[in-house]
């Protein structure tokens, strides 16, 4: 799970700025850039969160009282 | 083009910050100390660090996909707004937001989520025609492209001051109001049904939702300012958005949450007012 | 040849698919609607249905509803045909084709609800069906009036400023779409909570609202 989400995070994290730079350079159309961002920005957000979330293997922090 | 990516990050940042300011202002009006203004960042980060899984009862793929779609549609909405695309597309994106709200509640299998989803449909009955009345702006500007509308405003002054466009501004204001947190029309996440359609989306999913909602708040506030005041430089846009948000904070702080059918009735009355006004204005002019 | 008469409303045309005299087209607006319908149809195909949790009143007990294989297959079939009708409906360039596909959306929606074997849900499917069938009257009536007054069914012709469509036809068209897709949702919605929802019941909402979005565009452009 974590390996896959990490790979997805890196991939989408690269695609988002890459599409913006390519569109700025004129290599791809603006509409392609938007399509890339619409698809990969949410995936980047979710996969980033999934990568750094607490491990599923151990218990959550126990409540130790105030 | 790189500016769009920066705008996107700015939208997340400003959206979360404005949510925090909104909470703070509501608290101060109600003479509570309130959370710090960056509370919503902490909130989102806190959720993102939590243990996360998909509930057994949920519709497995849908449960996750709906969060992704929620962020995706508002990324598209931001682009439409920034490039001065069609107001109709913005309307479509608002409506798609209603559908994702519905899906958010339905996908979890929880009765609370389900009731939130049902209420989302009930409120769609009035919110969607309400947004449709904003389309009557076409009568004034002769175009629904946001770039044409801002060009019209640059030539003829803000639409907010125009007598004909005023009801559309009110309709749009109510639309934005019914999408900020703690608003009187927010029946879908009322506390009597726990958190409504967001109930079962915990941890990472909730953090993703907060991100999407931040972009949504940014887009809707910016759309209101752009449509009815005009195209402003960024710093002025942010100030205008904040002022609009502050007026909404006052409304949210001072009004109780309406019951589902009252919320629909009040919005329907506003629709009726706008339609009558548009018909009369159309006959006279 | 295929340029939209009113690009200031929904943007310039991006692509078109001519099928004889019915020309499907993608403007930025219809493309957004099409992609959304496509996404949710894909979700209906791929996701497993939810197991709805029901609370037994008067105690702490709760149970989950399992969906029988046979019912799931039928609901999925109906949801997919509903998605296909929606995808065609939001991109079509012919008013009669649009009304036909809206009627099909209504029928598929009834199918999705009616496949649940529960007295209350079936009761509602029945009411739903009556309303949707009544809705076809203004729907096709509007198309007939448009044909009678303008002599054409093609949106490309109807959208030109030279062709004026009577207000009654516009009003009937909106009422028809609302009757077909939206009104039944509100009549039956409370009882649909008994029917396990995602992703199939969601398709009702998706299709009817996308059709409503399309009709708004058609009305403003006419």
C-alpha cells in the first residue's frame, strides 16, 4: 500500500509542475495542462496524505489523560 | 500557465485561511475566544496524519473516488474562473459539487451520511434554480463568458451598482452563503445528523475534503467578486473576498441553522423574487 | 461548417460527431458534462455496492443490508444504460433526440429504484413512474411545438438569432425535464433511503441533474 501511494505521490507530484512548465513553454495546449492538473492534483493531495498518515500496523496513540 | 499552478496552491492556502478567519469572526461575534485563524490548516494536517481505512459497509471504490472528484471539479472551476470561461461551466461545476455531496453521503453506508445525502438533494431543489437565475445576467451583459462580463464592467461600472443586476447579485450571494461553513442553509452537515454527509469520511479522506472545500470557497468568493464588482488585481481581489466573507460571518454567527424545508422555502422565495424582478425588468426595458 | 451560433454562452465548439442529420457536439460546457457522466458511469461499473447500515429502533442493534447478486446485476445494468443515455443527451445537437434521451433517463431511473424488493421502495417506484410518464407529455409537446413553429429540430438552426422559439415551448421543455428527472427524485427520495444507494441510486441524481444543466443551456441559447 505505502509503496504504491509513494510512487503515485512522486509521479503526480512530477506531472503537475511538469505540465505547467510544458504549457508555459508552449509544448502542450493549455487544455492538456488543465486535464493533467484536474486528474493529478487531487491524486497528489490524497497520495501525499496517505503516504505520511499513521501506520496501520500499530495501535493509535492511546489516550493518556490530561 | 505556471501562474495557474501557483494560483491553485494559493487557493488552497487562502481558502483554509479564510475558513479559519470565518470561524474566528463567528466566535468573536458570539463573545467566545475562538480558535486561532490557522486552525483549519492544523485541522487538515491533523486529519491527514490519522490512521485511515475504508469502512466495511462502504461502496469501496466510490468512497475514495468521490473525494478525488470533489477536489478535481474545483481545480477545473478555478481554471474556468481565471481564464474567463463561461459562467454556465461554473454553474455546472457548482451542480457537480451537489452531486459529489450526494455521493459522499451515499457511498459510506452510514444512515447519517445517507440523511446528509438526502438533504443535499432537497437543498439542490432550491440552490440549483437559484444559481440558474444568475444566468439572467445575460440580459444585462449579452454574454455569459466571464471575460465578457468583466469587460462590460470595466466599461459600465460594477454590476453590483446596476439596478437590473442587483437581484442576480443577491441570488449569487445566497449561493455563496449556503456553501460557507456554519451557514443557516447548511442542512446537509447539520449537527443533528452528526456531520451529515461528511460523517464517515475520516482521516486522510477528510483532509482531502477540506482541501477541496478550501478551493471551493476561494472559487465561489472570487466568482462573486469578479462577476459583480469586476476584474481586480490579486491583492484587491483577496481583500474584496475577505470583506464579502466577513459579511457572511456575521450572518452565520447571528442566525440559527434553518430546518431543511425552511432553508428550501427561503431560497425558493429568493428565486421567485429574482424571477419576478427579471420578468418585470424585461417587460419595462 | 459546424460553428456554434452562440459561442458567447458556452464557448467555441471543440469537436463534433455527425450521425446523419443528428450532430453530436462538444463545446467546453457539454464536454464537462460528458466527462462527468462518463466518470460516474465508470464508477457504477467498477465499484461494489455499499452495505447499508440500518439501526433497529428501540435497541442498540444494527444490521447491514446485503444486496443479492441478481438485483445488483440489474441495477448496474440500469445505471450503465442511464449513464449512456446521459452521455448522449448532454452532447446531442437535436431537440427531439434530447427529449427522447431524457425520457430514457427517466425510464432507467425507474428501473434502478424498482429493482429493490421492498414494499415501500416499490411503492415509490410506482409514484416515480407515474410522474416520469406524465413528464413525457410536456417534454415531447415542447419538441412538437418547436418543430411546428420553427420547422426544424436541429439545435444548430434553433440557436441562430433568426429563429425564435415560443416561450411556451421553452417552458414546457423545462417542465418536461424537471418532471422526467428531478421531480420524481423529490417525491420518492425519503423512501429511497431504504434502498441501498451508492453507486446506483447516485446515478439517478447524476443523470437528472446533468440533463437539467443541458436544458438550461438549450433554453438560454434558444
